[in-house]
């Protein structure tokens, strides 16, 4: 006596097309909602100056120092605050071009030691065109 009907049971199947659609929609949502503005990530209050600003030609290397003394080169943060780590990060981002102008954007509330550390690292690496970013002095 044979109880089975002789048919092979259906194998369960996972439909990947709808899963791919969902993942694709999530990726598009994340790309659209991500902010690519570098200035919105770090809030700096620049020191004030009466001098006129002159911009050098070329693509400057930008180093940011926030109010807590953390360093940012380009869009990446330098995790350690010593001169050696800062020199390594500057060399990695700048490459071999030492004639490139450098803009040091330090918050007005930054400890003075952090600014001196950044300038010391730039000098040891070989940069000579260093500008400190300021804002115009407020007129009463």
C-alpha cells in the first residue's frame, strides 16, 4: 500500500526581487537625507580682525580647530592631539605638495596651545603659506 501520490513536494522559494527593491529604497533615502555640507558639522566662532583678507589662488588645505581643541583636516578628525599624529594626518591629506596654501580655522574659544600645535606641525611638515581665518570686527 502506497500512501504518497508520487509528486515531489514543492520547495520553498524566497523571492529576492522585492527584497532588492526595499534595500534600494533605503539606500536612496540615506543618500538623499545625508548632509554633505562640511560647515554644518562643526560650529566655529572665528576671532575678529580689522585687517583685509587676501585669498591665495589654488586649492587651500583647511585645518579646523574647534573650541575643545580637536583637529579636523579636510573632512576627517585627527583622533590624537599630539604633533606626531597631526603631522601624519597632514601628510596623508596633503600629499607631497608643500607649496599649497593652508588656512587654519581656529575657534575663538580654542586653547592657544591647540593653535600653536597645529602651526608647529605645519611648519615641521614643510608648509610656509599659513593663513589664520578671521571674521571682520563688528562695527558699533
